[in-house]
């Protein structure tokens, strides 16, 4: 693959229609052959849709919705084990290389800004070893206390982190105590894992010519979409899905680590909160998550923002880019 391989990224906060738009343009590209590409394939950039079985709760695209367009980086990990950003980059770059060799255009689509930034721009993965004593002490604290600690140490990181995710808060505090802040520099860390991954990583430090398309909605409209989509997912069997995941060995603790829907579904199924409270908390927390996503994305001035309905304008940018 050459250093100037082209990719399109469709990003934005949750519930803005990213997956549908990606499929629309993949189908359009197959018909039009813009830029000499024979078609397009989609690479997910979602930190929870990589996990098998987390389907309804994460809003994973269905086979019918894919409309025959190949999708990558969905269902590639066991939810009982943590999937890392470095692992994502290795697998995403492999997918990009394979898609490009077939004469197709890679379309990266998702809302996990950390994954997208790592893939497109490169970011540092802090070379800070775990501190068992510090972790043991911090694990005794509530998420609220941990968040306030991070806020004092590294306000910039605190703006983009999930304030309810104790594991991520502890790691951010751990890094900030050593480095002063969680850095945002060039990615250099090689992955821990199979030797084949490490060898591949060493030979595949590509950069890409990238068009980043951001989708955004007015706050009140996005809030309404989040609420409507949440109720639809509950009706579609999100609670049953969570029960099944637990029966298959996914612990309540791990569900809470996975965040958002699964955190509060776990609390509901353990009878810690009522169903109505679960829905109320999820509507609030998903909205807060959407705001954190926008905070992350707004830092990148290369992103061109559109309303989801601006398909003709987006088409013009895509065609010009290709």
C-alpha cells in the first residue's frame, strides 16, 4: 500500500446516522466508480461494537442494514476481555490494506474518537507502567472522587473521559501523576500480542489521505433521537440480550466496565434500580456521552461538519476528494 492511500472517515456523536450514511456512500461509490475505485467497504470505529454479542445495546448495524456492503472490525473480540486501541489499529490497518488491494475505498465509520485519532493521526500510548499500590488505593474510591482527582491533575483529559468509568479514570490518574497529563503525541508503541502482529506493526506505519466528515444535530433534536432510539432498543430485546450475555459468562462487573447501556442494564438486572430509573439514567448518560464525543471531535479542525440530511453537499466533497 502506498503512503497516499485514501480513506474517508464518517464520524460524530451517537444517534446521528453515521452507519446509514456510510452504507449510502458505499453503494453510491459501487455504482459511480468515483476516483477509479471499484466499490467501498466499511471499517467500524466503535470501541464496544468490536465485542461479540453486544448487538442491540450498542446499536450494531444489522446484516439487512449493511445492504451487502462488507463491514470490518465488528464482532472481533470476546467481551470478557479488554480490547485495546493498539489492537484496533493493527486490525484496522490490515483491513485498510486488504480493501485497498481489492481496488475498493475504505470508509471508517464510528464515534470512538480515540480510535479514529489513533488510526488517522497517531497518538501516544503513554509508556507508564501500572502502579499496583496506587491502583489498589484508587479502587476504593467512588467514580465521583476519581473524576475530581483527575479534574485537578489533568482538566483537559477530564473533559473527554467517561466520569463513571472507574477503570479508565484510574488509568488516567496513573498516567497524569507520572507525566503531568495524558499526552496527545505521535503513536510509537508497538502492540503486545502475537509475534505476527508485532512484525506487521513494524512494517506498516502508514499515513493516509483522509477526508473526515462529521455529522452533527442541534442539541434538542439529538436528545430526542437518543431517547427514541433507546426506547426502540429496549423494545427490540436489549434486556433479554443482556441476560443472555450474563448466562454466557459476562460478569456484572465487566458489564459495568463496558459502560452506558450495559452498566445500567446490569444494575437493573441486579435489582439495584428500577426499570424506569434505568431508562432515566440512560437517557441522561447517553446525552452526556454525546457531548463528550463532540468535545473530542471539535479539537480536530480537519473535520468538515454537516447535518445528516446534507447528503448532496457531502457527495460533492466526497467526489472532489476522490
